């Protein structure tokens, strides 16, 4: 490969990484909501995961 091709490939990879990064940021900004406390969402997620583990299925209620 010549220097021009290497430079072009590097620029293409940076562009793809930036696009992927922008897409991920957009998803996070769209899907995440602010929580009033920092432990409550984690506690709920953990309790749900443990319930599924011990029940062997996702609870209906």
C-alpha cells in the first residue's frame, strides 16, 4: 500500500468510528432517563435479575 491509500484507510476508519460513536450517544440520550437517586435503578435491575435467576423464568407479575 502506498502512503495515500494508508491515509485514506485511516480517515475512513476514523469516520466510521465517529459515526458509530455518534449513533451510540444518540441511543443513550434517547433511551436513558435521569434518576433521582443513583442506587434505585441498580437495585431494581439487580432484584429483577435475581428473581429471574431463582424463578427460572421472567416473572409475570
